[in-house]
């Protein structure tokens, strides 16, 4: 009697153990798909282990190109090239950018090559939108107003209509600019680094002093599109 009861208890315990183990053995692991590095409109992937989440502090190396629309009707063939380094303030409230500018300006009888070194200061009024960690939030936080100053050296060739001769002249001056722009990440900046598209509008002043006490206004509008590589964190 005792022996059969003991055997029954052992069988019961074994059956209970099997029913406890089988569901776990046949349970499927939830599928783990890798996060896309591309931020969506309303959400950006979280940083992986060892990566630095983008908090607004960055260093950017960028190249931009664009068109210039000057107030001088006779100067109607204009394009620009720009290469620079950009450094944000903490908390994304502002940034500074040091850049080399090249402007090629041409008209019926005038060719101007402008070389410049410029410094711009940007203010980000919607920087708190970065807290949403989404594509829309990154674009809003990156929107900025900027004030800039550029030291420019101009090489001017003017063709005379009378004898087809060319007069060359050079001039040095300072130009001021006001502008606005925004940037969009091409993949999640939470990975520690990312390429960004830059869009920028700028109104720039300036003039050239020509021979015979003549002046030529270089004031006008500039539209730029560029590609930048941002690294999270500050240089210092």
C-alpha cells in the first residue's frame, strides 16, 4: 500500500514537472528586428550601447553650394561655393560657423571672383523641440536665425566695349549678412554621428570700389543647399 502510494506520488510529480517545462520549451522568442537608423517623422531610434545620444552639442563639417541673386541687373550669372566648420553651444541654443566662401559673379562685360572668410552666429529659437527625438523635432530645433560678417577679397575683370580690352582690379572689403535656415538628419543622430542636409537663405551686403571712383553694389540674396557631417559632442 505504501509502495503504491509512493509510486503514485512520484508519477504525479513527474507529470507536473513535464507540464511545467513543455510550455517554456515550445514558447517562441519574440522576433527582434534591428532598429532602422533612419528617424521617422515622430520618433527617432534610441542610441545603441556605447553610443552618444544627440543632445544638441555637435561639430559639423559641411560643403554648400548655391545661387546668388544680386540687386544689379547686369550681374545675372552668379553661383557660390562654401566650405566650413560649425560648432554648437551647449543645449543647442546657438551655434557658430567659420567658412570659406567663393562667389563667381558675371555679367555682360564684368567677371568677379570673390574669396572670403566668414563667421556666422546662429540662434535656435525652437531648440526645445529636440526633446521629442523625432525627425520633425530635429528639423524644428535646427531652424535658426543667423548674423554673419565676411572679409572678402575681390578680383574684377571689366571688358571695355570700345576696344575690347580688359581692365583688372582688386579690392578688399567687409560684408554683413542676415539669414535663416534649417537642417535635416539623413539618419538617426543618436548613433553618435550622422549626415545632415543644410538649407540656408542669406541676404548679404557689400560693394566694390572700382577705378575712376566708381562703386558696384554686391548686395543681394543667396540660396544654399549643402551636406554636413555632424559628430555628437563638443571640441572643447
